[in-house]
C-alpha cells in the first residue's frame, strides 16, 4: 500500500494584457482581485513559481520539496535520474482574448548555453475557440534567414505566417524553433517542457497601459528559429469513447485524450513515470487501492509513479488529457 496519492495544486494565476475571464467562469479558477487572467499555471517547477500541493497530508509543500523526499516514487526512477528534483513539465491553461505575440523558443542545446536551462517544446489542445479563431504556427512556406530578417525590418512578419483555424478538440504541436502565436478568442491547455524562455518576435504594434511597446528579442530569436518549420500543423483525431487516443508523442512527453462514460482501467506499470490528468469536461473519480479522489472540469492532478493501477469512474461522463514521459525519450 502506498502513502502517496493523486495530488492537486494551487493554481498560479497570471494577469496578462491579453487575458480574460473564462478561466474563472468556465474552469473554476478563483481569481480574487486579479483581472484579465491569461494563464493558470497548473503544475510548475519553474524556480520562482513552484506549485504548492492543495490536498492531502502533503498540502502546503511545494513540488520540489516532495520530489526531494519521495524521488522516483513521485516522478519515476528514470525520470528522477535525468531531472533530479526538477519536475520536467509545465502544465498551463491559457485564455487569449487578444492575439498573443509571435514568438519562438530555443531548443535544449541553445537554452543550455544561453540560460543554463531546458529548451521549450510544447503542445496546445484547444478547449474553446470563437468563430474564426486562429492559431499562427510556423511559416506558410520555408523561408531564408535573409528574407525573414527583411520581413522583421519592414514589419511584415505576419505575411510569412502559416495560419490555421482553431476549433475545440484541435491539437497543435510546436517543437522548439517553430514560430507561433495563439490567436484571439481561444482557451487552451498547454503542455511543455519546464522552461520559461520565450523570444518575442512580433507584437502586432501593441502598447502597454503606459503607451510602451513590449520588448522584442529579434537577435536572440535568429539563432533559435527553424526557418524550415512550415506548413500545416493541426492534429485532428476521431475520438471513440472509453479508449485512450494519442494526440502527441515526442521525446519530452506523450499526451493522450480519453472521453469516457464508463469505467476505464489504466495500467501504468510499464512506463516508470508520473501521470498528469487535466479534466477538460465533466467530472470523474480516480480510484486506487480502495481510495478515491474526485476531479472536476478545470482541475489538474498529478498521479505519483508508484500508483500504477487506476480506475477512472465518470460522473456521469468526462474528458481528460493524460500526460506522461515515455522512457524511450529519456537517455
């Protein structure tokens, strides 16, 4: 019998110039006096934004402290061997009322040299999308470095972008180096490497409340951009009920989606990894070792690696994202 249990965390809410009210109204985030919430960091090991456990006997401890004590029992032996006390993923819910800046993230190698940090490969799962909502992802066709620099100088970056419609249920995978932006009218779940390094390329001429433009990172971005990362990028899958459907598999994480209205048995004995659930619709119970934990829409929960046999019980139905690190991605 294990003393560890599925852990919930206090959301870390971020006010943003482009944020809104949907994370409070539709996903249960308690915003207090905060306005224009753009991001809810659901699980974070970013050094100045460590997630705090909100349930069970470990409530009040941060994610680094519990990994330091429980090590591989929390995150998996092979994951702990590689990442130590640093939880390797950052999980967010994001609302964009306005277009976000066009940006790019460095890969592991460049981020290590410049920032002594991990790079940032990420994915988005669209939860809400207003009519004509768009995702900007990659170039419409491969570009040369010179033609890109010319576009930056002449304020023509949007002319180079691949633009795709964004509807609920769509998935977009963004490896480090692929330029991207979330368009207005979208709420999404973001799964990414633990990294807060972003190079802002273009900001739509926006000014802050003091009339200033936000800083651009033109020179830093040049070495990070993959100029060949172009073309359509949307992932759209049929979702039969009561089975796990893979959305993204990469060296940094695997993400599945499960829509269920019946009991689902999940066996994690072979993966040697923590598992994260994000409840995107409905409610369900996580049942293990004759215990259970209720999860509602908008909640994220971390399943310790030592809990390997789980039954998911819908109340009466639910949709979840299921995220873990596959050992083939760990050296």
